[in-house]
């Protein structure tokens, strides 16, 4: 379970790798807190290498959305695979996030 960040001007991409469980969710929360405190205007969570989202992972994604909104930072999610899309659908959370198929498309949406 890894997490990497890459900046594109005022937008940062957080690339998650592994299952979105409690451990990866903690790492995501720490990264989000640090980025938003540094006044990032936009964040893309790249989930292209995530094959599963646990209930804890779903909770943290909702936290990330809310925390971003509270701090005037826009959040996008990109690269969800079929399994993760299905998890969002089954939990009725598919409309809770701005989702994009490709990371580049999500980054460009901030322009």
C-alpha cells in the first residue's frame, strides 16, 4: 500500500496503490491534510491502482470530499476500475464525487 504525490501547478495528484483499507485511508488523510494546509486549490485522487475499497476507505473518501469543501479546495477522483465503481454504486455513493476516467482529464478540468 503506497501513496505518491505529483504537482501540476496548483493541482496535486495523489496516486494510491493497493487496497483502500484502513492503512491506505490513514495515509490518504495525512496527505490531504498536508496538501490543503499548504493552500492547494485542487486535488485529484488517482485510484487507477486500487482494486478494492473497504468501508473505512469509503469513509475517508467522504471525509476527503468534505474536508476539501470546507477548505475551498476542489477534489476529483480518477481512474476507478470496474470493481471500485461497483462498490460506489452498491453503497449509493456514485454521485458523491466528481469522477473522471483519466487522471489527465481530471487535472485539465481545473483549468
